[in-house]
């Protein structure tokens, strides 16, 4: 029995998923951290891994805000 994927709401915006937002952040840090580590090994430096981690975190936050940052209408209030 496979769970159905979360479908976007009728407003055209995706439904917020905290695990997907977390994966954007972690994958950005991992990918750019590894790229910085590889650049450090290739160039013989020792600071590019830190630059890659910071850039990856920034790009992860950017992707989260880009995907989930705007809503046309307020969510309904529960009574």
C-alpha cells in the first residue's frame, strides 16, 4: 500500500511540507560542502569547504523561500 503524494492546494501553490524544506537545506549544505572540499583538494587551500557550506545553506534557504514563501490567501482558521 503506497501513500499518495501530497497534492498542491487549489490556489496553485504547493502544500508546505517541512521534510521537503529540511531536505532542501541539508542537500544544499552537503552538495556545496562536497564541492568546496573537492576544490580545496584540487587547489590546495583549506577554506573553500566552509565557503561551500555557507553558500549551500544560503541556496537551501533561498529554495525554501522561493517554493513556500508566498501565499495568495490566508489559511482558514480552525474553530
